[in-house]
C-alpha cells in the first residue's frame, strides 16, 4: 500500500513538473513576443527619426540653394569674380556630405 502511495506521489509530482514546464514555456513565448514587438517599435521609431532628419537636411539644403540663387540673381549685373579656393572647398564638402547622406539612407 505504501508503495502505491509513493508511486502516486511520484506521478503527481511528474504531472506538476510537466505543468510547470509548460507554463514556463508559455511565459517564455509571451516574453519573446513582447521583446520582438518592442524591437519592431524601436526600429520603426528609428526609421521615422531618420526620415525626419533627412527631411530637415533636405529643407536646409533647399533653403541654402534658394539663397545662393537669390544672391546670384541680385549680383548678375555686377562683374563675376572667381571664387576663392576656400569657397570651392567648402562647397565641395557640403555637396559630398549631402551625397553621402542620401546614399546612407537608401
């Protein structure tokens, strides 16, 4: 009789252990799903922020281009003078930075 009670206790313990393992798996799966969702949300936020930064950079570049064109139009009556090497280097750096920015976000 004692052996049967002992065997029954073992079976109950095994059933309880199996239930605990199953609950742990379910909780683990829920946590993985939550982490994946959080990561997806963070990635989406990063993409949105990058798009915003790109748009701001584009707006600044367009503003600068308009200013340059306005300056050019207002000075068309004046004699053109060659640009300094420093101005050419600065313009080249700005253009290179803009091109790299566009290529990075493709």
